[in-house]
């Protein structure tokens, strides 16, 4: 019987050496998981029982258990190299089924598929073009498209993206309205302007400029009696002015003087004083109406013919769109004559300087096609560039302010873009592959999928750093990295083998000694049998 024990011990020690040898051989294999030989003793059993003096008949190999502990993570220079930090397996299509791997060394094949070193296709989720989010359902093979990315018109972005032109700025609350009607070629008729480059559906650039004019109202002629005043045109957000009483004598009025009257918002001031026609008059640098006096400073000498007041916290926004090459007008079209321009919206602020609303210009008259211009129902502008689709550009001023500080633009963005080529990509910890294009646009191209199993020890090794699902492993749970039980990805990195080479060399010595010891039991039993045979 001792021969059987020694022989089983030799077999067990040999299997242990094989496992150690395989671990050592794969000490530098990316994503390799070391194995451990696990043994059990063997007893002869009988239905009647064996009693308490039973001696075992040796050892046997129960299983070779792989150890799915985390390996060290090393950096590389390949953007497609990925390491899983935490649980999970890459899902691969190996041509005859699905394999699972911890080896994140990937590259692109000739068709743009992301493949492993064995040519197996990495699986993941495609991107919904409408929402820009990964699609639900079973993962499919991931690709990096190299085709030219199509252009996008300003205002035509899809999903949850902010559409049109988004401006964050401060308009100086101390600014006064211009005395002349708006004219985009005369900078004295507007406060400030913000230019932006926008794009049509073919990706052709356009020059789009927003002009800001402090809203004002003409109060009519001056006098010591109450004056009938009109309503504040084009803005339902401001209460209408009904009457105003100017102080007497009216010759004492000055620019910046507060006006008090029924319906006037708090803070209304005189912004301009215009003298009677034909009078020998002039204006000081403060824009107050004055008359000349011999040998002395300018003095107020007569009542103004017209008083213009500013409307607090409200601004007219005018917009022009032109061809950057020819300078031809695209919106409004035809370009209005000087003094005939209409704002496409009224921008209002709260008394604390924060954004209140951006409302359509109620005084606008919808143009008759093919002419384009502001409409009384929308703050967006719509026009059709030559050879392109109709373009509608909305405006967003919700982050803008009106404080008593100088004008400044802190952010001006728009969602249009021209066509572009893929210039690079990177992969985020949640597996999103984000492509970068030569037109400055970045967009998701796909998302890597990871799988976890109830019993990783039950996976069936396939070679090529892959495992297959088995009945012992259970069904895989496939999710995005960082969700479910999955770990996250580290890009330009790979996971080293988790083999502890020092420990394996010690295990090798131990297995060798065990093999020698079992061989010695056989040798000793042989000597005992030889003694028995030689008995006389």
C-alpha cells in the first residue's frame, strides 16, 4: 500500500510543480492570474465503515484554483491600453463565442475595430446620436470611426446640449441710452457688441454679432404741467408709463436727474435733453442742454423741446449675420436702412442685477418671405443661407448680469461647427471613448463594457488570456465600468500578472522537496519488500 501512497505523492508533487512552473512562465503576461494547486487526501471506503485505525492511501489533486487578485498597474504609451482597477472582465468576441479577459492590450484593426492581441473584438455600447448617451441592450463590437465628421449648424444641436449662442457678460447699469436710432455701422448708437462665429448646415462660417442698446422712452415736450407719456415700447416686462411731472423751471433739468411719476420704474433718469429747433444751443460733455453766455461758463437758458428717459434694467438686443467673405447680409435681409432697425428681443434684469428675462420684441413686424428679420413671437432668429438648410439660432443670456461695473464678456459659446477629421481620442474611467476632431469638437464614440461573475473560480480558461463562462461560474452581469460590481478603467495602462515570483520560487523548492520525500517512501518500501523476499 505504501507504493500507492508514494506514487500518489509523486503525482501530486509533479502537479504542484507544473502549476508553479506555469505561474513562473506567465510572471510577465499582462492580465494573467496565478493559480494554486489544491490537494486532498484519499481514503479507501467501505459500506460497513473503516474504523478508527484507517490509514489513507495517498493524495490527489482536487483543483487548480486561479487567484483573481488585483495585479499592479503599469503605464504605457498606447491610448487603447486599458487596465481594470477592481473587479470585472473585458468582453471579447473571439469569432466562435464570447470570451472574458483581464488583458487590456488593444489596438485597431484595418476595419477600425478595437481588437486584442489575438484579434478578438472588444465589446461595448454604441452611442445614441440623439441623446449622446450609450444605448441600452447587449454590447456589440466597438469601432473608432475615421470618416470625416459632418458639420452642424448653430442652434441645431441634439439631446441635452444647450442650443444656439450662450453669452455670459456684464452690462454696465450706469450706461445711458444713445440719442440716435440704432445703426450697426455707427458705434455711437449702441452700448457694446459681441461678435461670434456661427455655422450653417454645411459648416460654412458666418459672422454673427449681438448689439446692446439701453432702452429709452421719448417723453415729449417739456413744461410745468404734467406731460402725457407713452408706454415703454416692445417690453411687456416693464410697467407702462402713464404721466410724469417735470420740475419747474424745466431749464434746470440735467442728464441723470431722476424722474418720478405714475408707472415709472424706480431708478428712471433723464438720459438726453434735446433743444428746440433753431435755438442757439449746444451740449456739454455731460449731454445736458445748455446755452452760451458771454465771458462765462455754459448755462442752462431755456426749456428743452424733448426729454428722453432711460428704462432701468432693460436693453434692446439687435442681431446681424453676415457672410465673412463678401460681407453680404444674411440676417436681417434685406439690411434695414439707418434708423429703421428692429430689435429681436428685450433683455431685462432684476433690481439686484441678475438676469430676469429675454422676451420677444412685441413691436417687431414679421417679415414677408424671402425677407428675414425679427418677429414679435420669438427671440430666436431664422434665415436660410444660400444652398444650406434654414438656420434657427436661439440666444441664452441667463448667466449674464447688470451690475454697476464696466462691460465684460466672460463666456461666449455656440453649438455649431464645421466638418472635421478625427485627431485623437481618450477613454474615461467609466469607459466612454471620447473622440477629438480637428474642428475642435469632441464627441463620444462608444463605451467599453465589463462583466462580472458570481463565481470567478468557475470560469473556464481558454488560453490567449481569456476565460469562458461555465455552469460553475454563473451568468455574467454586464455593465459599464464603475457601475454594478465593476471596477473602473485606467487608460494608457495595463494590469501586470499577479504572480509573486519570489513566493513561486519558494513553492518550487517546497514541491521539489515533497517530490524527493515521496520518492524516498517508495525507495524505503522497496527495501522493506526486498527484506521480506530474502527471508528464509
